[in-house]
């Protein structure tokens, strides 16, 4: 259960996300609308919507804003209809990149994504070109110093698939997407608060980038993340901070 440390990269990513808090509401609202349209407007019966509502609460979004967008998505109010699109491509050094978007204009979105890749040293690939290098899973990451034995005991009992200990003592818990909520509830109920708790696309293998290559890759990732229609960007690059 040993694993390569990702703590520095996790902290780096969290820091950059914190710098972009102003755009969180837009992305959460889109996620709420798509989740509600696909699975219904009751968070208790729709795990994806429940996760989106949790993100909204974490971003201090008012409850009436959440409800209004659920109503829009379920037809109780008139609203914009978004569709989900996934783009796959390659970054610096052949690093794999997945860009998940929600858009009301597919033509505009693919043009913007393609332009971002080509302008900043990457290449937009075809469907399935890099997705096989990632695993769709629930992921929890605990800071170094957290009790490995306690995390392992609680996580595996709750249905987690694996517990991976990093070289620096950080602990990563992995589970099937459908088991995310029960594992999260069990961990938090045991007083174990993860630094990261999300359903994600986790890279199976990584590509180490340093110096100028790392800088160029970060620029490409920043541009992709800043596109209006981007919801998430996943990649397998290990960047020196």
C-alpha cells in the first residue's frame, strides 16, 4: 500500500484553486443544474446532486440560489440547458489531460479548448485517447501526521477499495464513485477530516516535469481552467513547485 507522495502537488493545486474562488459559484450552479436534470431534484435520492449541493454550501452559496437552480433544471423555472462534454489531449512532455466542460454552445467550446491546447504547446486528442490512463473514483487525502491505522480501519470498513500512504506520510483513500458518500460520512464521523474529498479522475501513472517544462505545463492548465465552460481539468503531470 505504499505510494509516491503527491502532497506538494495537492497543496499547489489547492492554492491555485483558492485564487479562483470567484468562479466557483458559476461552476457549482452548472453542476447542480445538470445533476438535477439527470437524476431529479431531490438531493437525498440523487447522490450527484447531493455532492453538488455540498460544494455549494462549502462555497457559501445561499440556499435560495441552490433551490432556484434546481427548479430551473427540473422544469419548474425557465433556464439555460447545459450539456456535458469531455475533451482529451496531450500537454508538455506528452502529459495526459482531460477537460470536462458544461456548455450551451458545443461549437464555441471545442474551438476554445482546441485553441488553448495549440497555443500553449499541447494537442487536442480524440475521444478515448488518454482517458484509459485515469480511474474514475472517490478520493480522500489526509495530511501527513494523520493516523494511518485509524484511517485504514475506518475507510476499509466503510467500503473503500484502497488506502495508499505517501512517502511523506500523506494518506490517500480510494473508493468507487458510488461509495463516496458512505465513506465520507464514516471518515468524518470518526473525526477524520480530509484535506481533499472529491469524486475525480485519478491518474494511474504520472509524468514528472521540471523547470521550463513544468512552467509551460502549468500555463496550459491555467488557460484551460480559465475557460468559461470548463468544470474540471485532470492531468497526470507531477510539477515541481
